[in-house]
C-alpha cells in the first residue's frame, strides 16, 4: 500500500532548483507527526501523486484540535458538576441522534478498513467527532449549563461514549494525540486499560441506527 510522488500544490515535482520543496521537519515542527500522517493517509488515493497543500494541512490540524478540545470539555464539566459520564441514562432525541450516528459510523468505518479503503476511513470517523463538537455540543449547551443533573448526565454520557469510541477508531490514523487524550481520560475516570491501543475495535448495534433520524438532523443543520 503506497501513494505516488509528493508534489507541490500545483502538481509540480518538488526540487531545489525551482525552490518549491518542503522539508518534512518543517511540517513536523509546525503541525506534528499526527497531522502529517492524517493528511497523507486521507489526501490521495493509493498509487496517485499527493499534492501537498499547507491550507489542507491546516484543516487536518484544526480537526485534531477539535478532538483535543472535546476531551477538555468533558473533563472540565466532570470536575465542575461532579457527574460521572459513564452512567447509562435515558436519551432525549439529541442523544438518540448522536448514538445512532456513532453506531452507523462504526459500521461504515469497519467496512472501509476491512476493504482496505484506508484513504476513506479517516473521513468517516472525522465526520463523527466534528458533528459531536460542532452540532451536538452546541445544541445541548443550555442543557449542560442550566439543566438538571439528569440533563447534565445525558450530555456528558453522550460526549464520553462518542469520544471514547472515536478515539478507538481514530487511533490507527493519529496514534499520538489519541493516546495523549486517552491518558488524560484514564487519569480522570480511573480507566483500567493502559492504552487506547489495547482496546478491541468497537462493535455496532444495528438496532440503534436510525437513518431517518440522522437524515432529519442533517436537514435541520
């Protein structure tokens, strides 16, 4: 499994004579190994040349920051409200939507990996944690800050569950940041597993997938 050449943003071969080359160290120092790995895995199809673009790299780097900020929100809310997010709670429509999306994502990502569609798998998981941050967290902001303890439990339980399963699926793509996030979760919630990389691949429940509900939320958004 390999890609072709890494060219510049215009598709030209990188060379010192044209001055369009980029040192790997330059990218690693600014964005880190995970962002580069994430970008190159999903940046082109197998065997095709990759057009390196700093703007696209910034997008992937920003997505990793979204993942990082989700775990910070979870831990800070846990410390503020003293509510354990690992409890099973009754779900409102927003929680049922995110739970459905979680299980449909596990199903789709599993299929991508099993068929060796490695360039497509990261975007499937990316869609899940971006949805968790950009839409679910926003939709339930008042529920978390002004709601009852039961409301807070629903939100934190959903964020915890979706985030942890996202880390399991995203670990092959971004092994360092997923491990860093997991170690902070492990410390905060006294989790038994020593590493995110020691978890089994998550399984999905077909009965929890509600395609109609997911479509309704996409229309609303």
